[in-house]
């Protein structure tokens, strides 16, 4: 398909720079089926939109302060860690990376240094962090939260982002972008869901900075999707399969959860244990195997994630839903409002 098919105009003021407070007061657009009206609700209405026996699947990854600003000699170097290679090496997108060559040492704040080892074809670098301290400890000293570029271009990162850009479920360190659909959940909302008979499960997908990379090709079949590491324990897969066997629905909270579930499912719809990289790219025409619905924020035009929701609900349906959301003043992107998509 043409990438232009997934374009739309978004007024600049619709981009949320801070999350709703409290988190579950964010607006929720309910999109059911391929036709019919949309419902303008709030996230707190979620229990009434689901059924007893349904299960929400959350990504429990934890965002690390993976944004670094340093120097190589007189040159300013910015690095956003993207994907762990091993205990001391990360693949990183580098600002001013043309000033680097293999072997150069970059000096970051608080005595943290990294060596540029090798350059990838996409312009990113392997950075090696010497020493005995875990890289996560070094990042706590020298790094900042890696806010999405459409927020970072408008304001600086501050202390509030340390908690705002982290879900209540965050426990497995390794993401450099938040699974933002889950930012809307609170203890009170989880209690209301449990009272309504809605269960929940956890998987882990370490979201990489590649999730924000623009699609630079004209046709979707020419796009190379970034890879991210994830895992679904065997007992979680078994419980999700049992949920569907009993007639319950598996609702992914966020596109990261959805992508990992679909990566782990076989053609017969069975979800298998999974551990490894996934680079699944979902566009219209894809047959969903593992999920029955999706809760997700509003995505960028021409992005792989808008392609994904269009695959789930239909391109025309999502174009209409986004036009409705823009007209009704919904807040977009990572800190913005949410939608519940039930095909």
C-alpha cells in the first residue's frame, strides 16, 4: 500500500505535552466494529465497555533514562540508547554521529564515558560502556528520560517526566520509550476492572527508539521494521489461550503488547511462549490471530502504528475516527488521550 494512504492533518495544538491528571481522567474514544457512531467517554468508563472474563494484557517494561548528551572533543554528541546488545553494549541513535569514528570516546556527565565501536547501515552506533558498574546505574547518573521527539522539540525534560513517563506496571528495565496506552491506569481503575470480572496478564517488550522513526519509503512493502526484544512466559500464554477457549476476549493494552502477542501466535490462533526479537510489521490485509481488541493512544500520520490500527479496524474507519477525535479536541500521542478499538 502507498504510505500516503495513511497521512492526515493534525493541528499542532493537539499534541499533548503533559499527561492528564489523574491519569484515568483521560478521554477514551470507543470505536466498535467497521461502522456506526463513535462514543466519547473517559478511561474510567473502561470497566463498562468490557465483559466479565475478558483479559487485558499489559507490557511491564520499564523505561530507563536512555537520553545522553556529551562531547567528543569539541563536538557535541547526543545519544539515545535504542537496543541492548549485551551487558555493556547498546545500539544507539546518535545526533552529530558523522563526527564520530570507530574508537572515539564520548564523555557524558557524572564521569560516564562510552566508546563508539561500530556504525550500522542506518547511521546508529554500537556504544560500549567500560567499567564494572551496570550500565543502568550509569544512566541513572548521566541520563534523562527519552521523551518522544514531538514533545522534546517543544519543551525540556524535567523531574516530573521520571514518573509521568512510566506506567504503574513498570518493573523490567530496558525500554527507551514507554508503552503509553498503559499510562492511563491507576490503582482505582484496576480495582474497578477486577470488580467487573476483567482480568489482566503481563508480558515484556522493551520498546526501542525505532518506534519513532519515520517511514521514509513510498510503499509499505519497502519498509524495514525495527526489531525489539520481548518475552511471554509459558504460564501467561497458557492462561490467555484458556481465556479465549472459554469465550473471553484478549484485549492488548498498547501496540507493543499487540505486536508481541501476534508474534507469538501460530496460524490457528494459539499463543505460544516467546523469547527473542520481533520485527513484525502489521498493515491492512493482516489476519489477527491472538487478540480481540486494542486499547491505544492516537498515533502519528504515516506511522507504522497508524497502519497497525488501520489493519485492525479498516483504514476508512480509522480515518473517520481520527477526524472525529481531532474535531472533538482529543489530545494526541504519548501523553495524550486513548481509544478502545473492538473490531
